[in-house]
C-alpha cells in the first residue's frame, strides 16, 4: 500500500505532462475542375506518431453515384486502402432521421464540445488560393470582385470565431481566357493539446450515458 502511495503522485504528474503534449493537424484540399484531392495529417508525441489519410480520387460515375478511394498511412507506410461507393438511391432514410433526432437530443452537449474544441484549437496557418474563369470576361471580373467583398465581410467574424496565430492568406486570380475553369487549393495547420482531446472525448462519452450511440 505504501509503494502505491509513493508511486501515485509521480503517476499523476506523468499523466498531466502527457496531456500537455501538442497535437498538430494538417488539412490539405485541392480541386481542379472535376478532380478532387483531400488529405488529413495528424502528428503527436513530437512527431513520433504520424498518421495521414488521403482521398486522392473521387469519381462521379452518374449524377447519383460516387466512388471514393481512401489511403491511410503511418510514417510514410501504407496501412490500409479501401474503396467505397455512395449512391443516393441506397440511403436509408430511417437511419438518417434517427441520426438527426440524436443530434437534436444531444445538441447541448455537442454545442459545448464544439465550442470547447474551437477555443482550444489554434489555427497556425490558413491559406486559400482560387483561380477561376467564366465564359465571359466581364462576368469573371464581377465574380472576382464579389469574392473579395464576401471575404472582407467574413474576415471580422472569422477572427472572432477562430484563434488565429497568423493572418490568413487569400489569393484570387481571375482568368480571362474565356474557358470554364476552376482551381482551388486550401491548406490549414491546426494545433491543440492532447488534454483537449481527452476532455472532448469525455464530453462526447456523456452522450452515450444519455442514450446516444
């Protein structure tokens, strides 16, 4: 019993120190016309643990069918690769309704969880590059002006809602070639502590105690 009491304070200190370890999240999205690429990177324990999920291909076979290929990597090695097909015709609307009811039932806890993680997360980098072209050069110029105006309107609430470490970078490049084209590149680096995820997991666990799944 005495040995347990002697080890317990050191164990508690070690657990608290582990909760202070930073977790970094990298989001990367590219869209060129109909081709999409999305990757989600996660690193912690000073980059000793690194995971990366890639969704390199999203194919639209029909207006209602999508095929997604996913790769999960750890330290550059492929861990799992899977392919899934989605179709609006195969959706189970009863399960969707049950999921919506679950969100309504647990909206207070979910809102608390979202606000907690939002305040705990630091946005270290947020870059957005947009290059587009419409069939008419005049419409392309008008669209570029509207995008800049819309970005200016959103700048103030975004700074209040997010913890920004650096100023977000926005680049809008209109192409007056007259050919329909769209290129979008989004990159974001986020950071928070392991303890924030632990508390978030406990809050989410409360939904199961209230009958959630």
